[in-house]
């Protein structure tokens, strides 16, 4: 039976204790604040990132994971006795990291033998990190690659997400929204509800007024058949109180038991800023 190693990039926001428990190797994106560089997951976490973000006027950036990093990760996995590698990648439409993983794979296989599967999640944050984590758990429980990939493909195509940002300024700074639209949105106190569609972040609805967000979000989740979801996960960017408010609203409205709560990391936080809350539904 093959020995399977699961690798995920740090954009998957897998909590450290879970990555360690299920032996997931995390490859870090580089987070840069001006001349200061940090390896996501290892040198900077969600809390310290959002603290630095609030204290700086300069827009931070993230750098993709290099082919050399992937080569080292593949070599280490084979050295440890793994013959099958599953890498879960941030959406290929948002980063060149997916292509770098393939480049490294081709270079690696010129001199080594291994079964390397590179999975384009077409997703962001713990949406795909959760699935990578599960794949690692399945591997530890003796599932074959074929069994794992069948479940992975199902999970990656049977989820929905709705998330709300507290301010449009970070989407504007990152070029993810028209500056004029952002300016009008700030003036009118419009909170966009975003989703993931075809591997990119997409606008789904606009809510005017922060106080109206919880009720409007519950109506949207009802349309998304939240009561049919097998699992609900809530993500937040340095705003546990707001996340708790949404969790309470879901419990009151739909009878949803308290879901897993996970922090959003720098890779998505660069574009959303603090105050983002996402509800992920797995069907």
C-alpha cells in the first residue's frame, strides 16, 4: 500500500494544531510589509498580521511559492518514505503557485520516481484547507489514493460560501474592485456579500447598512439551503465577536449547532482586511 503525504500551501489556513495532528506539510507564501518579509504560517500568524495591517498605511503584498520550495518539499517527502504526494493549491486563477508546483513536479520526476497529484482547489482560505486536512486524515486511516481523490473531488464541488467584508478599502487597494464603486460604497455604507465562483472572488449581493447584514445574510444562507449542509464552518479575520454574532443568528434561525471557527490568514486577509466573516457550507 502506498504511503501518502499531503501538502497544502499556507493560503489554506489550516490551524497549526490540525496540520500537526494530521501530518500536513505547509508551504508558506511570503508576506511583505515594505522591506519586511515574513513566511506565512511560520513567521507570522493571523493575529500578528492583522495588527501590522492596522498599523501600516502601506499595502502589504504576498509572493507566490517558488518551484524551488516545491522541489525541496517533494524531495523531503520521498526521503521520508512517501511514494504518493497530494498537493492542494490555492486557486490557479489567483496565483502562479499552481504552475510552479507543476514545474517542480516535472523537474523532480526527471530524476525521481513518485506519484505526485497537484490539485487546483479553485478556492481560497480554509475552504480548501479543510479538504486538504481531511485528505491527510483519510490517508492516515489507510484510504487509498483513489478513495481519497474520489472524496476530494466531491468535496471541492459540493460547497458554497458567503462572506462579508467590513470595509471596501482593501479590495480597492488590491485592485479587486473599481475605485469609484468602492468610494460610493463607503459613502453609502454598502457591505458587499462575496462568494467564490469559477476560482475567483465574485460579488453576490450588496447590503446597505452594517446593522442589516446579519438578517440579510441569514436570508441568503436560507437560499443556499444551509439546513441541507452536512457541515458549517465560520471563518473570520480578527473579529471573533462579529463571527459569534453570525453564529448565534444561524443557531437561532436555522438551529445550526455551533460550527468550527477558523481564523483567516494573510493570503486572503491582504485583500479583505480585518473584519471579514465567511460562512462555508459543505453539502
